[in-house]
């Protein structure tokens, strides 16, 4: 398919479904746009859903600016077990013994994760270790050394707690891993901790209200849903 010269540069907000990789979403939109250069402003795990901002054409030059914006997530953490992947895809290590923590204790623990913190990325992540993706090393039987790095956490709100499930609303900065929070919270509480679900609800000014599911894209590209670069930058600056 030839590139459609009528499609202007801009940003398209996708509601990525469960099980789809971010690159698969990019490929679908690129094909719908006739092969126009397309990239994403921050990946989402296949088991995560929600806001994925895609840049088309010359808007790809502004991807770094979009990636630097804050993100919002809604996650359900299962405190009954750790897993090898820090989500429900990995092998479980069950928690045994002890009493479940109360909500007051959980809120006190969560305060430790606010502000600028040092966070160790998941072993199964796209982080590069000596030029190789950590998840590829882990899948081949290696043990990548994941060094803690600073990330910003603006706010954490408890939405619901019913042992072993803890639902949180997060407002965080660039490079934050929700799965790492689940694991590190479990370590601090003396329980388990992995993400049963992750949904990104916002990237900068773009929320689920702006999003369209990939399957909803018709044969003709939805130019009316594109946010032009100038407008996007203006929204980021607010």
C-alpha cells in the first residue's frame, strides 16, 4: 500500500487491548496509514491495556517530548504470591504463613514509594543490559543484573483492598514500572506482590476518552482523530 500524502503528521491515541504488543499496535496503524512512518511514545506490556500514544509522519520527531510526560495507571496487585515476571504470566511463588496486612499498614508502606525513589526494573523488561534486552537474556536462561534507577512517583491512591487484591491509582513519571512497584511493595510488606492487571489511563494530557481501539479503525484512516503536533505540544505545556 502506498503512503497516503493526505494524512498529516500528528498523534493518534490507541486503547491497546489485552495480549497485543505495542509494536503490533504500531504495525496495524502504520498499515492503515499506508505505510506512513509510525512510532509509539512509551511501550505497554502485552498483558497491560490502555493508552498508547502513536506518532505518525513528522510527528515522530516529537516522540521524546511525549515520552517525558507523566503517566497514570490503574493496577490490581495480588499480594499472595511473587512471580518470575512480576505479573500473572510468570511462575508463582506462593506466600505462606503470617497474617494479611491491614489497609492502614499498606498505606504507610505506600508512602515509602512516593517522591523520587530508586526502583529496580523487572527482569522481564525491554531494558538493555550490555546491548541486549533483559527479557531475551532471561528467556534464554540468563540472569540479567537489573540495577536500581531513579523514578518519580507523584501520587499513589488506594482504590480498593480485599486480601489478596490491592487496587491502586498511580501518577508517575517516565521510566516507572508498575510491576516493580508490585514486587517491591510485597517485599516491604513481607507478603508476595505481582500485577494481576495493569491499565494505563493517561499519557500526559491524553486519556482513555481520546482513545480508539485498533479494531475500530476502518478502511479509511481516521484523520479527524489525529492531534496535530502544535496542539499536542500546547496540551503538554499546560
